[in-house]
């Protein structure tokens, strides 16, 4: 069968509703859509609507461990250097099964998708950014069979998204020469709007004991038994720990001092794929903080570390305590507006954070350790290894991003994005998302 787009689906709720509507819109345009499903309800629902569906977990026995010879054979066939490294990013999720179960799952899922790709001619797979074993397996099989991967991701502009070619994320080519005066004016309006609102990029992580929280938890647990990827006991234990972390963590935060120069480092979510997949060398961010505080700060400077507002209770007490006690380090409240920190900092130090993009908007110096989309365009001080970091921070103190270059970059970046929000069930949003996917498929022809 010739398939234009194959889509993995993980749950029975809003994600299934969104992807079903998206697929129906694409099918109405004459495209052949197939699904790779991990839940029985999703499989039944999609088949009832006439879609080709592969039940990825059919025949999976999580209690049976693959042999070392089997796992090594999988690594060699699919070009996976280490199967343990391949599944590790999902292991960092609060709800994940243990390493042995994930290894079993990976061997099974890779074989299932491989068989599907061998029996059909698949033009492209539509994935969304994430570190689940299924998502990573889709990309591996697509590469093996010469199919394209379209990876959806949120853009750094409000209510917009973009597509990447792989899980490594968007890599923006050199700034185009044909940027128009109208595009520059639009870029100026974007900068003015984003700096005026000073809105944090990520939503606040709420934790409370109101009735709405308990209702939300009840809805969640009603569907957990239908989601084979979720380890419910681990998820519950993690939620209990987060209550304790909120109480203990509050005592560790220090105040911002306006009279001292500082380097600002925003912590990533520990399980964010921009770390676990795109920059695994910085997985243990407390070690990076220790290196900066001990070996990279100019005399008289402090390192201000801010936990991610979307995961304020996800960091272990041990990690937060360790950071708070490091020399020349201030652990500041996660609720502080990052724009205030960016503005006041002498240097902003990032791995792959959107803080780096916001720093460019503020025309403040940004030192980049990872490989985000804004690296390499003359707007940041880029580092290839920790050995270069002390010199990079010193150089960044006097670095000011060029305004005209910044505006050209923003206009160039805007060209790569589409209006819409992944998961929004509004009819007009579905139509926009479908049109964007259709456009992307046309570009692959």
C-alpha cells in the first residue's frame, strides 16, 4: 500500500481527537493516512473510521527480556550504537517503566514498525517532538527505509509551530538575502510585542490542593489503565514527592541582589528531550553549574541559577540543595520573570533554552553550549566544549547582538513557522495544521 503519512498515537484523549481530525482533513484532500497505535481504544476508534492502523504492542510481553545477542543484533540492524542510550530519555519521564521493560519494548516496537515499513511504501512519518521510545523508533525506521520524518515542534513565537527533519530539532540555514523591508518592519513589531508583554515562554507548574486538582487527578487515573506505557505507581510516587519538594525547596531560594554582576543560567526540565536527546552530555545540570561556579566565572561575578517554572517541583531536593551550597551561586525563585533576569544579567548562559532566543530579543549577550536553532548566526557566543567556556563568558561580557542582524534573523525564522497550536481541537486550527502538513509533504516531492 502507498501511504503518504504515518502517524504514531499514544493516548485515547485529546491527542487522539486532534490526530483523528487532522487525518480526516488530510484524507479529504486525497492523502492516504496510516496510524501506529499504542492503545486498544485508539486502534479500535481509528479502524472504525477506515484508517490503516498498526497495533504496535500486539504480542508484546514486557516480562520477557531480550537476550544480549538479540539486543546487539537490533543495534547493528538499526544503527543504534547503544540500545540503553536509545531508551534512556523515556526513562527520565515521571511515568516511565524501568530500563528492562523499556529495552523489551524497544526491541518489539522497532520490529513492528520495520515490518510495517517493509510491507508498505511510506512517503513520510509525522512525529511530534518528544523522547518516547515509540517516537524515536519511528525516526530510526524511517531512516532505514528511506522515508522522510516530519517532526512538529512549538516555535518561539506565540501560537506558532514549525517542522523539523529529525529529533535533533530545527536547524535554520543561513539568513536569506531577500528579506524585505516589510518583513523587517514585521520583525520589529514582534520584538516590541514580546518585550512589552514579557511573558514567560513556559506555563507555570501549579501544585495545590483545590477541588479542581483532585478532579483532574481522578480523570487521569481513570485512563491510566488503558495506557500501557504508563507506570502508575511510579507516577503516583513522583506526585507525592513533588508536594514535599515544594515545601522544602522554598527554603533554598535566595534573593536577587541588584548590586552584583551575574551570569544567568536557566535550568532545563530534566526530562526535556532538548537535553536528553539533543544535549545528553549536560543531562546532570548540577555538574555543569559546579564547573561554571568553580572554573568559568570572572572575578566578582555570581552565577544565578533559576529552576524551570514548568518543573519547579520536579528537581530533587538533593540536586537543589547541592546547587544552593555551591560557591558563587545563587539559586533564585523559579517564579521570577525570566525577562527580568535576562535584562539584568551580564551574560546569559544556555544549553538549548528559549531563554537564549529571548536574550537575543533583549540584545543581551548569550553564550550557547548546545545546538539550538539560533546558534551560528552571529547573534550569540557559541561554545563547542567546556574548555572554551571561561573565555567565552569573558568575551560575551562586552558582546552586543547587532540589531539589524537580529531583525533579519527573526524575519528569516518567521518564514519557517506556521500559525497554529498542536493539540488545539478548534476547527480552524485543524485546517491550518493540515494545510501546513500538506505543504510540507509537497516540499518533499
